[in-house]
C-alpha cells in the first residue's frame, strides 16, 4: 500500500508539473502606443520549471514561448508541443529550463475587450504586446534574460519585434510561421475581411451587442481557411457531406468561445507590424522556420528568404509539404522541425 501511495504521489506531482504554475501580473498605469492607457493591465501566464541564475544574478535558463492570434499560453501544454519539447530528455526539458507561457494582451486570462470595456478597450498593437511581455518577465517574474524567445504565427511576429526592441535580452530567437515584413497582400486581405465581417454586421452595434453579432460566423470561417491547408482539409473531409459537417462543426464550436470584440482587436493589433526596416539592428541569432503549405505565408512569394538574409546571424528553413505538415499550423508540431531547433541550440554560447 505504501509503495502504491508513493507511486500515486509521484504521478500526481508529475501531472501538476506538466500543467505548470499559473499566475497574474498587474502592470499599473500601462500606456499604449495609441496614447490610451489602463490603470491596471492584467497579464496571465503559466510557468514550468525553475529559473536559475549565474554568479552575476542573470537568469540563464528561461525560455518564453508566444502563442498565435486568438490562442493562449496554455495551448503549448498540448501533447504535440509539450510532449515533444518540454518532457524529460527533450530539447527544452523543464527539469533544466524555466518555460514562460504568457497570455498576450487581449487573449486568454489577460485583460481584453470582453472583460467589460468592449470597443472602448485601448487599441493595442504588437509593440504594446511585446512591451507587456517584457514587463511580465522583468517586473512580474524577475527574469532579466532569456535563452530563447520562441513564437508561433502572431508570436512569431512578436519574436521579430523582440529582436530590435530588446536586442540583448535573449540568446536566440525562433520565429515560427511568419515573415519579418508588413502584413500585406492576401494575408492582409483576409484580416480586413474578418474585421469587416464583424463591424459591418448590423447587430454589432458599435461593440455593444447583447449576443454575438451574426458576422462573427463568417469571420470564424475565414480564420478556418486561413489557418489550414488543402492537403490537411482534404484528409479531414474526403467527401462533400464530410466537408460540410467539418466546417460547420468548427464554426459552431468556435462560436461558443469567441467574442467578436476580442477577435476584432486581435486582428487589428497587427496593423503596425513591420520589422523590415529594423533587420540590420537584430544581432541576436535567429532560426526562422516556415512551411511550404502555409496559406498565410505562401513560399512562392519568396519574401522570408530575402528578408532573413539581411539579418546578421540568421538561418531560414522552409519545411517541405509532407503527410506530417499541417499548413500554417505546422508551427505547433515540433516533431516536424525540432531537428533544426536542436542544431540551432548547439550554436548558441554556453551559459
């Protein structure tokens, strides 16, 4: 019985560790680039592992992973991500690394329009979000240095912004599924249609709606197409009737958990993003990874390769289409690309 009790305790401890420690940091009188401000900005987060400092008091084992548009930090606790990167013996084993998973402004448990301010919530952008991430680390968690800034999709773009806003803060940057340039072309067109679907809906009512506006369904449908790929979608829905049921079920489920103001704000937050004029300022080593079946960042544009080549210490990887890729969402399947991460980590200075 005692042996069983000890085993159960060990299992429970392992499960708790895998789920991480959640908390909230309150940033007082946070000022946004728009000139707006909030007396209290709540930043929710999850951490795994323990920070370790060197003799000079610098944290040397912290890794921050940044989620995509509409996501949360806890999305990285999924088996396909956490099991591949955070487990025992894995590249970012939390017995060795202190992993920080923030919920960005407007997302998850952090301050967002649906908390009550609705369309009166400050109009944040990516610089605001990165500055808030920096505050969370330095003031909230007492982390004064990062081994890595990793990010998927929106978080990928944040990683590029970190490269020039806080150039000495991290040993390495790993942006996954984006390009370091202004959002334009089809990418911007889809974002504009998503925002217009919401605000042009007659029942949007300037953001003061009592039930989710009808246009939110169309916006969610745009997001579904944006974030997947033909090979993946055909595998999911190889017949006409299956295709109808898959997309309708996706939209129905997303409608239960999505707020129109939140969605409008997190797409609008990308409006000022454009690292292209700052690339020569980025001195931190970079590993940038895109996939060839990415609908959002299609390889035929050739933008990423040209821009990454301007960064002093950068490697660009285009993952070819295969049965293991997931379109834009390949960023969340490390098994597809973690061999490149392993090689990159080996090039970083020993700490």
